[in-house]
């Protein structure tokens, strides 16, 4: 049996793992950073925070976040230094310098629509 031309040997890579690299190569560094933050969000902030808050995107060095209630927005505002430190540990120089919270999303849960 002959090998097909152009076929490479090696282990396959998940497309999701390549997105950040491709965006950076296209000059879309901000989008690549936002993707990287979103992909690691729960690991960075923990399951409890991730259940109530999710990243929307980056504007410069400001990470915009959606929070599901005013109570959680206030709680996270108080925990901002802790969250920024966790982002810094996980992302190094790619970490945002500021967080901006906005209330108003409802997470879709299984069985709810």
C-alpha cells in the first residue's frame, strides 16, 4: 500500500487548540487572547464563579464580563484583585489589567429554554 502524497505523520490536534494560534498569525491578537481566556475560564476562576459569570471579550486590556445577577456583580467587584491575580498567574503577560462587569445574562441550563 502506498501513502497518499501530502499526508503527514503525527498525532492529530484538536481544532479548538489551534484557534488561538491561527488568530494570532492573522494579526487578531485581541481575539486570540479573548479565546484563550474563554477556553480556560472555569479553570482560572473556579466553577462557582464561572457558573455566574462569563467573559464577553477584550477591549484593550479590559476584560468585559457578563454576570447573572446584581448580587454576583457586587461580589465579583469586591473580588476583583483576586480575579486579576488568578488571570495573571494563568495568562502571564496576556492577562487583562482591568475587569468590567455587566449584569444581564441567564445561563441556559439543560431542560430550560
